[in-house]
C-alpha cells in the first residue's frame, strides 16, 4: 500500500535538465499517487519535504521544493489525459515565493535601482 510519508530515493529518477546537469524528480506513478492521496497542496508539499529529508539521508540529490513545479507537472499530466484532482491550499492561499513576484514589480525594482 502506498504511504506518501515514506517516499524515498527509489521513488525518484534522475533526468537530464535542459540547462545541462541532472535533476531528480518523482517517478510519474509516485507523483500521481501522492497527488491523488493529498487532501490539500499543503499536505502534498509536506510529503515532498519529508521525501527530500529521506532522499538526502540516502546520499542523493533532493527533488524540487518549489510548489509551482508540481502545479505545472499536474497541468502537463492533465493535458495528457490523466484526471488529477485540483489541490488547493488550506487557508490563506499559497505561501509567497520569489517566483510569484510579478514582472511589473520586478521592472519597477530594476528601474528604481539604476
């Protein structure tokens, strides 16, 4: 039986990143199981955090910690016919991340710092 809190290096694989180097990610079947068994995005990301701790203790590179990577992956799966449920955050929405800054605010910042 799948236990999302026991994901380890055997549930991941390395692939060649577009920028050259390697990146570790969840196997597709593990991603689907974790996504579908999570009630909220918070739960999903907590399991990702625990998985990273286990994977790194096993001496391997960790998996992505950015929730946007997983939302994007879910979109890709849906576009390919995999019926993944929607995962929302419990309360207050998504935690802030640098990647969530708007382009207009970044343009203003850059201009201000000239």
